[in-house]
C-alpha cells in the first residue's frame, strides 16, 4: 500500500513518506508515524464495527435543522424547525434563514442545560455588583434580554501519547564536621518511557468565540453526556462549527503535551535538589474524536467599537468574562477623589498656619 493511501490518525489529512526521517508525516498537523505504527493503528480501526444507522441519523438531522446567516459578521447559527432566530448574538444584527444544514454537522454527543435563563441572569447581576465602572447600560434590561442559551460546538479528543523523557537529577547534601563544611553531590539518570491516554481534551470549533473564554468556563462533566437529539435544541440556539478537527488539533496537541508532561513529572520521586531535562518528546500516535454540543449562556456587549463577551457554563454555573470600562465613570470617580484629597490637604495646611 502506498503512503498516499494512509490518512493521518489525528486530523484525517494524507500522510506522506519522508525519506529523511523514514516516517510517514502529516503536512497539515505536523504529526509523524513509523510505518509499523500506522499499520497497527489501521488494523485496530478496521476491526471496529460499522454503524449502519449513521447516514439515516444524518439525514434526519439535516431535515429538522435550519441554518441562519448573519450578513453583518458572517456568523452561522443553527436552530430546530420550531425556532426563529431574530438576532445574531455576536453583533446583535438581524439574521436571515439560509436553508437547511448538511447532516455532516450532526454532533455525536450533547450535554443539556442545567441552569435556567433566570439563574444565568442572576449570576450575571451578581458578577456585575463588584464592578463599579461598567457602563450604565451594560446592566440594562435591554442588554439582559440578549442573554442567549447557546450550544457551542466542541471537538473533544482522546489522545494516545508516546512519551519519552530523560533528565539528570541532583541530590546535594551539606554538613559540617569540625572546622570543615562538606558538600556531597549525587547525580541520577531519570528515564521515563510511557504510553499515556489523555481523555476528554476539549477545544471549541467556533472562531467567533474567544478560545480563552471557553477554556475559562471549563471543565464540563462528561458524566452527563447523552447521545445527540434535536430535542435538546428546543428553545436554544446552536453554533455551526467553522473550525474543523485539523484546525483545532494544534490546541489539542498543546494541551495533551502539558497533561502528559505533568503525568511524567508526578512519577518522579521527590527529594532531588534540581532536575535538568535532557530530552523530552510527546508524540500523539492516534486521536479519537467526538463532536459535541456543550451548553453555554452567552452575552456580548459592544462598547466603543469593541465587543465584550460574558459566558456561563450552562452545566456547572462557572462564570467568565471581561467587563467594559466606562472612562467617564472612572474620570468622575478620580475627580471626586482628587477633590477630596485637595480639600483635606488645604484644611491641613490651614491648621498648621
């Protein structure tokens, strides 16, 4: 079998043989595999049972899903047959019905909302209480009406990692005997070779939502995962992903490397005075993907030509966001403080005379 017939186990792009490394490499996500590794991975995949109802489920999804398009910012919003999208929750402009959505966008899993809209609004109001310099209309009823229950598209990856780690550990002991101070230094070779399975690494597939905002409201509890059903969309909106698996893979790999590194470091006994890493590599051999819809209460606010976003995890209630700063309010407050300080200094000076 030629190399071009192999697909990358991580992103699905073609693998090509690299004569310099003698490995199969993916130009898209920069993964690399030995011939033996790829053959083993494909043997495992071919042994998996096929699902005969996948296409039928995709057709049903496409039939009952409408796609709305925002001509202002380009957002694409999907909703079930019974929902009418009135505005874009990113730029607040009207959206128009663009037609049906292809069944290829059907999610595998979903976590339903546990927090109601009223609970989300109460949480937002409490979040605003300690922020004195936000614009007045940031908390207005008109703004609160833009709080939207949104199913955000997430790619969730299980990464099979081949971890290789070598380091030099030092143990330094110092003691005094008579008039002399002695120092003993021992060096130890630390080697770790392991296969690590990093499960449930998420990355949102929506380019218009800040990735850091979505990471800030993690984690989601995967124990609540259910097979996707259109009934979950009733009364809510859902985003159509515009970043595919290959697009999110660099973020997945970065997070996977961090997790694998922490696993290796925890396996090293304590007591070393210092550890110098000589070499480490974390090669993802295979990635199993799930496409999920995860619940988020979302609100955006445009202030001075900049969009500020607020989000709440619809399952756990965890909040995140960056509030806008009203410069007039801050200036007024600073002026009052400056005036008060000036008066106190004037009175103090007068009393000294």
